[in-house]
């Protein structure tokens, strides 16, 4: 079962103008993307054509940079109801803008959202800021840990206007992994392009830390992670489609399959690791 663990199906009307232009730039098929964000059935057909069985649909709260508010949680919960076996929900919480973090956590649980996204460069915080007074982060982590909900952290840089890339260094997840050892931590984008060795180290150090290879051109993947086979059991295939620089899910999948990896590692990364994090419903 092939899972794309990082696809941006989200409410386009919430985007700030500058952020939306970054998505539109160079995309002749933007109208198709807009259709997919409105209706799951056409998107499911697209996944069929790409040869993908399941997709994790990434949403998060970042009013400062992207424009997304907590309304994304209801949006993605409603969207994935069309086919929850194939469409895996990812919602968001923002420790700094939440008026009642406990109520926001309760909404995530009530909506049965299956992942939480924290985006440090867009939320303008470090993942370990619970050590420096942001107690709301600790509440989020403890709730996710207790309820078996993985947290996907953006790691690495972001080109969107207003993003602060100092927050993208994955080393701050070392504290999170130590303090919340049962929390499933997914490092989206593997710290690309500045901190990939750090991401590799963290996966090897912590059994609860996973590497999401989305946003890394598959043809360059083994250049950045030459020992990828060593961490295949903690690695997830993902595309970051339709993010900037990711033209097509099927093309990414084909390029990944062409890499010099053992068939065992290939199958592990394409689906088996995801089945551990998001078991079939």
C-alpha cells in the first residue's frame, strides 16, 4: 500500500495573496488543483492515476505567514470523510495564537483528526519552546502522545514571504524526542537543504523520530541521504505536492522507484512505515 505522507490539500481561500501567488507560479494546472481542494472525488481519481493508495492531507494554523486559521481542522475533517481509508487528515494547532489550547486540542480529538502539523518557520516558534515559557506546546505534545497522534514538524527552509528560517533547524526536536519518548515525531522534508545531516542523526538516535522525504527531488535523495537504507524503517515517502517545485505526484513516485535501493527498502519507505504511523482503518 503506497502512501504519500505529505500532500497539500487545503482551503485555498484562506491563503494570503503573496502565499497564493507562490503556489500558482509556473502552474498551468492550478485550476485542477483548486478543483481537488474543493472536492475529494476528483482528487481520488488523481491518486489512482498516480498509483498512490493513500495520502496524508497537510493542514496547519499559521495566520501570520500563510493565512490559515483553526478553521482548517473542520475543513480537513469534512474533506476526508469522503474516503477515510485513503484520505488521512492532518490538522493544526498554534500555541501562540490559540485563545484556548485545551479547547483546540479537544476539537482535534472530537474531529478524529489523525495528525497534527507544527510549522516552526511559519508559526514563528521553536519546537522546544515549551522549555521557555510556551506551555501550550507541552499541552499539545502530551495530548498527541497520550492519544497516539503523530506530529508532523516542518524542518528545513521555507520560501514563503514572512517565513523565519532559523526556526527550521531540526536539532530542537532532540529535546522533544527526549521529553516525549512515546510521541511519534515526523520530520517533514528532512531538514532540506541546510540541516540534512542533523535530520539523519536524529532518526538514528531516536526510535520515535521519522524522516519524511517530501520536498526533496527524488533524483537527489541519495546524494543528501547516502545511507538511507539504514533508516528505511523510519522513513516515509512523500511529495509535498502541489508545493513549489513539485510538478506531479506520479513523476516523484517514478523517480523514487528508479533509485538504487533494495526492493525491501523501497517497499518499506513507500508504504510500510506509514502503515505503522497511520494503521489502516
